[in-house]
C-alpha cells in the first residue's frame, strides 16, 4: 500500500509540474484519471516492487540529484567553452568504467547520470562495467566518474531491501 501511495503521489506531482494546470477542473480530472489508470496498470503488472518504486531511496535521492545538478552545471561550462572556442581542443576518448552498483536500478541510475552530464555518453553496458565516450580530456576524468558510481552505490547500500539484484 505504501508503494502504491508513493507512486500515485509521484505521478500526480509530475503531472501537475509538467502540465501547469491548477485551475481547470476538467484537465485536473483527466490528470487524476490518468494517474489512477497508471497506478492500476502498475499494480496489475506487478511492478510495484522495490525496483519499480524504490521507497528506500526516496529521502536520500534528493541529495544525489542536487549533487548531480552541480556536476551537470560544471560539465556544461566545459562543453560551452569548447563549443565557443575558435580552435576547440577536442580529444574524444572511450573509457571502460567498472560499475560498483549491485542492482539493475543502480546500474541504470549510474549510466543515465553519466549520459545526462554534458560531454559524456554511456555507449555500452555489460555486466559489471560500461563503456563511456568523453568529448574532452577534462570530461574523461575517471576519478570523477568513479565518484559518481560510488555515490550511486552508496544509495543502494543504504537501501536494505535487497530487491532487484543483478
């Protein structure tokens, strides 16, 4: 019941945030109906488990998102400097990064965090590692990428439910 409520609140909040309709009762009704339908379908499909609705991560994930937002901003500056440079110093590299994550959700979070950061893209996922393309030498910082992986793995370790093992 907790996961159902968390999913419903998250979907309703996302719908309100993306739609921006707070005063039109017809559209609010359609939004409520779409949230109810999505929650019903998720319940019927059996995806309201720890990996589908990771309630153990919820309080800590906001701190990770704040940290990731800062990292995205720093990478934006590096990419913008290269884009605006008269003679850009691009030095593309492929890196093989070992993933410290234990679950599929952690692996997806780590890979998507890398791809969200400008100038880096996760191009291949294999069990235990991933291949990352970096645009410049500064963005090919393996220590920074490993730090990101450790932060995602720390979120997993604090979540004691143990669901979704790879």
